[in-house]
C-alpha cells in the first residue's frame, strides 16, 4: 500500500479511520513509510498521539477525526475523571497520530500517560492498536473504568 494520493492531501486533510476498509493496514503502511524516512528498523517504531497541532515530531503525521472515547471524560487534551453526567460516548477532537522512533521521548511526560486501547467498534471484539494517551488523574482508575477509544459505535 502506498501512502500517497494524486492530490497529495492524505497527510494534510482529516481522516476518519472508520471509513477505511483496513485501518490496521493503513497504520502499518504509515509505520513502514516513516521507518524508511527515519532510517529506523520497523520494530524500532512506536505510535504517538496528541491533541495539539505540532506536538508530534515525525515526517508523517495524520489528523484523525471521528474517534469516540468511552469510560472517562476528556478535557484540555487529556483523559480526566468522568463527570456526573457522563455520556456513554464522547466525541474526541482531532487526534494527531504518528510513528516515531522508540528511542524518541513521548510527546507528553511519561508520568501523565495512560495506555489506551483503540477498538474498531463498541463491541470491543477487535483491537486496532494501543496508544499512550495524555492523562490527568490515576491510571488505575482509567483501567478499572475500562477506558477505550473506538473508531465507531456498533450498529
């Protein structure tokens, strides 16, 4: 799979992973392309996410839209304790995703990160990838509440 299009807009426009037939293939192709560009072995790459433009230092950053959060609140670009009136799904703002070298520091301090699974849908039967999301609060509280990001709700 070649990560390029005729108008060269794939990396500049927002992308909904749920609209792709195989988002896992897309993410792997992005990892391969980044690996070649950085001259880093493919197994020496890690996925990084952020909610601020320019936070990720990678040659290929994808702007992902349409992600849903389940199990906690989201405020100022971070996972937060759930409010009293928490909806089942929260629409996340644009999420920037990129592959970086495993030796590079995460875009956020390690003490404020929570390993969060991204599933294809709310049935949580198929895992796409796990990402380190910026977090405010206890990581164990996020695990207990079953925090996850979803590409789409189940139909």
